[in-house]
């Protein structure tokens, strides 16, 4: 199985739990998140799971850690608005530059105001 052609955040990592179809679905969705908006790992998993019927928040995290370097990875946060672990400073810098709403203390995303979800597509 060939690896996705996207750049990875860490080129030495590859997660064998995910296949190319799942990786591409996650990365394609993350690319669509508008500037200044975010999705939670669980929401990404839910949206991708609607078409692929597999995955979960931890698997989305594994995809982002291994392959997310070429997409706006800082727009994927925890459900409570916590920034990607180990990348908090860089993520905060990007989100502030995009005008993303933050918590009063400026350490988390205000998910109520910043959450984004794609519009449902209906097959006809």
C-alpha cells in the first residue's frame, strides 16, 4: 500500500493503524476548515466516520501526528479547546493570526464560538 503523498509533520513516523483512504479523508477535511475556525478531534472522526464507518478521535490524532504537517493542523483541537499537545505555542500563534476566538485567559480556543462543521452532503 502506497503512503499518501502529503508531507508529514514528522517524516520518521508512520502509523500502521490507518490506511491511505482514512488518512486522505482526515487531511482533506482538515484542509477545508476555514481560517479562524476549528474542529475537535472527535468531530473530525465523526464526519469522516459518516462515509468510512471507522475511526475515532485517537485515530484522527494519530493521522495528524504522522501526516498533518501539510494541512492547517492547528485548527484541530480537543473538545475543550485545548491546543495540539506539544505544539501549543505554534498553534496559538497561528490561531491568533487568524483571529480565532480564544478563552478569556488566552490558552484555549473558545469552541462554542469557533467550532466549524461542514455542511452535510446528500447523495441523489
